[in-house]
């Protein structure tokens, strides 16, 4: 660690919360629109989760639940979605859908 002689002035426009909301976890990536559909069997459990501070939840007539938010961190999302198995389907973005296709096992329980 280097100690600098000049002081640091924090940008008054900077918001740590807004910066953190740009990522699903820790990785800062290009922001994308995210939409996940939780099956009727997983919807009640998913309603209890805060996946992202900016998320919205859209209950569907068939009992499923669509969760939407905007951020980066696709690999971390894929890791997280694995625990939901076939109880969740990625609607957007297509790149995350491709990452998770074929990796949606049927688990006997939900997170």
C-alpha cells in the first residue's frame, strides 16, 4: 500500500449503492435487462427472495412469477440460478439463457 501526499476528494455525485446495483454480485459488467420466470411450484418461494434491489415481480395467471431487473454479472447469475434447477427459466438476456440451457436439474427442494 502506498501513502499519497495529496488528499482524495470523493465525487459528490458518486453513490456506492447505485454502483453496487450495477452488478448481480461483485462483477461489474455491461448492464443488461434480466427476466426470469419461476414455475408455479417455485413462485411462492421466489417471491420471498430479493434477487436484486431494483427487481420487480409480475405474478402470472398460471401461477408463475416473472422477476425483472437490470444489472451485469451473468456468470454469477448462472451460478445462482443453478440452485433453482428446473424451477426457473431465463427469459432475458439470450446470452444468459444459453449459459443455463441444459443445466436445470430437477431438485427435490427449493432454496
